[in-house]
C-alpha cells in the first residue's frame, strides 16, 4: 500500500507539472508591431449655459471660431534680432536765405547765403561702460552782387568720451576725453583776400585728459571735470607759425627781416578742463542745446580761463523744416588782435586778446536718420 500511494503521488506531480507548463503565462510578453495608422483626437466641448442673472457692467462673449478678420501676410515676419547697445543718430541740415531787388528805390544788392551742417552721433552704453562720440561739420558762405563769395561759418569738431562706473546706480563715471577742433577752408579778414589769417589745421586744437563725468541716464546732461588735460595747438601753415599766430613760438628774424629759425608748429599746455553739455526741450517743438568748455593752463598763466561757449535753439516746424538761432562766444588769451607794426616791420604792439562773438539765424531743411 505505501508503494501504491507513493506511485500515485509521483504520477499526480508529473501531471500537475505538465499542465502548469502548458497553461502558464510567460512574464515577458511577446513583441507586437505598432499600428502605423494615426488616430486623431477630437474634443467636443459643450457650450455653457447662459447666465440668467447678469451683474451690471459685465459683458458676455460666446467663443466663435471665425476667419472673417484674417488678412493675408503682406510683409515678411520680423525675426528676432539681438538688441544693440549702440545709439546712432545722423542729422543733415541746409539753411538758405536770399534777397533780390528789381528797380528797388531804396537800393540794395542781391545776395544769397547758405549754411550746411552735418552731425553724426555714435553712443555705446552697457551696464558699467559708456562711450559717447560726436562729430559736427559746418560750412557757410555768402555771395553778394558785386563781390566774391565770403565764408560765414567753418567748423570741424570731434568729441569722444569713454566712461566707466562701479555700479549701475550711480551717474558718476571715471572718464577719459578727447576733443579736436579745426576748420575746412582759409579764413580772411575781409576785404583782404590775399593774406589768410587761418587755414586748415592752423589752428587745430587737441585736448586729451582724464577725470570724472556726471552723465544722466538719458544722456541729456554731461558734466566733465579733468584736473589734468593736455592741450595742443597746431599751426601747420609755416607762414602763420612764423608770425607766432595762436600762441606758438614765432620765428627768429635778423635785422633785415630774414628768418633765422622757423617758428614752431605746436604749442603744448597742461591745465584744468571743465566741459558741460545740456540738451532740453523748452516746449514741444523747441530744443535748447548748451555746450561750454573752460580751460586754464597750470604752467604759464593759471587762473586765466579760455572760454568756448555755444548756445543754440532749434525750432521744429515739421519733420523736414526747422529754424535755428544760436550764439558762439570764444575767449582765448593766446589769440591777439590789432597788432601794430612800424614802417620797417618791427612789432610795436603785439595786440591784446578780445572776446569773439558770433550770432546765427537760419531757416531751412533738416533730415535725421
């Protein structure tokens, strides 16, 4: 009997194992190929029920899909561009004035005057660094009946200021500044047109120095203070240099007036410089521009101040027409007037410095881009 029971148990175990092997599920499912047919999902939303009690001041809108207001794309899409930290400005101006007479009983001469100007501004500002560059070119002339044309304005002025500040809150910068001034054409003391009293780079002024600047966030106000500024006065025309024009050392002559040693072409100074530039809108169409430069030399005559001051008002009529009124005052101790000479050419009185004043008024066209 025990052997029979043991045989039954073994037989039952074999049958159970075979059945389990045939009917058991594998833990790793077989791979199935994905269906390549895409199934779109459509979402249908029911319209909300209307509000029966509408509070005052509430506007209800039913979302309706419509292409009635869709317009074709006429202009290309403006793609994203990396913002530039440069601020560029270009200004071109031309002012004209004309007077003509025909059988005019009171008399008068026909005349035409013109003044052309160009200004180019390139300013860079990013966090701690600010670099301002300004180039101004002006030339004016007048033609009157019965005489040759005369120059009325002539200027080349370049200014560059580099500043660095410690944080983005303060308006004070450690600054280095360069200024350069000269002119285009010869200048005369009319009616004398034979002997020029000034020429290109005669004079030419160059200022290089370092100091501190106070610049507002919009850049409309700029105050620069430099305790050490090198000023160079260039007189490249040797005839003017031999005369000692604009402060350079004049030529050494013998008793017969012959040149023994040529005059110097450069006059160098070291001094204190203060400049200020301010632009503000007095009214909607009136812009005031103020620029002043004060310089005093340490070595020769400290306390004597050279002044260069411009004050201009721009009246804007429209985008292309404007009027300008301006004044320019210059005082330089090295520029002398009314030199007196004896019959033999000996200088009796070298002259004295005087205040130079110029006033301008113009109506014309202006274009900015």
